[in-house]
C-alpha cells in the first residue's frame, strides 16, 4: 500500500472525531476506518495503535499551537499590552480549538492507563510557558514591567486567560465562547495582569474594557 499524506490527514481527523464522540477507551481502530471509508488494515498501516494515533494528534496540535504563540511573541512591540493581546489571541485560538479540547478530555480520562510520549503529554505547555517567560523577562529588563519571577508571571497570565473557559471546555459544560467573548476575556486578562505587573502608573496599566451589561 502506497502511503499518502492525504490519507494520513483523513485518518487523524477521523480519530479526533471518534475519540470526542465515543471516548478514547471505547473507540476502536475499526470505528476510525469506518469513518474514513478505509479498511482497518489501512488504518493500522499508518498507525500501529490507538496510542500512536493519540500521540500523532497531540504532536500536530502542539506544533501548530507552539508555532503560533512563538510567532506572536516574536513580533516585537514597544507596547507590552499589544504584545500580550497578540499572545492571548494566539494562545486561546490554540487552547480552545476543538482538537485540543478533545485531546485534553481524552488525556484526563485516560490518565494513568495509557503511555503517551512525554514531549506531547502537556500539549506544549512547557514550551509556551518558556517562550512567554522569556518575553516577559525582556520586558522587565526594558522597564516595561516590574522585576520579578518571569516564569511565575507567565503562569499567572496564562491562568487569567484560561480561567473563564478551561473547566467549561475540559468538561464539555455547555456551548463554547460566542462571538467576541474570547477577545473581551483576553482584554480583561491583559488589563488585570498589567495592573499587577506594570511599574507604577506607566501607560501600560490599561483600563478594563467596558462591561456589556452597562
């Protein structure tokens, strides 16, 4: 059988759908084959096990997300608020995407029962934290932020971004964010972070966005 990238991509997309609908433990390679129209033998020809499929899904999602975040941070901006908003957009687009939410649910449900390559187990969290911390440290050196533990500051900012949505999407509680919700939540996170970390009353301490209810 001649392997093609199109078939591999189709199998991965089908696996993500099947894992989301049926749960990782209840899914079978034959289910994925049925979804794609390929035989189970064909699916096994690309991926020798469900674990291999899950690892491939995690790897691809991680590389896309980390790449987007690194690109957002690489676009240097004198305005730390603009840099953080750019990071927030890239990070939340990745973290709240359907494939990543599915993977998080699968990993939580299967914790301790499957072996996943440690490089992909955290879906790039360590690399994203390191990139954000490096950016924040540079801003501290430039005087745009108070000096402090850059890694802890990165963790705090990510927590502010995740707080409105993390449990909701992880446990599939209701609909996802509506139009503009993520952007507004990101603006609140940036404003809150800068109120804590901006030096004194410098311009970086932005006002909170207006309340929709007002």
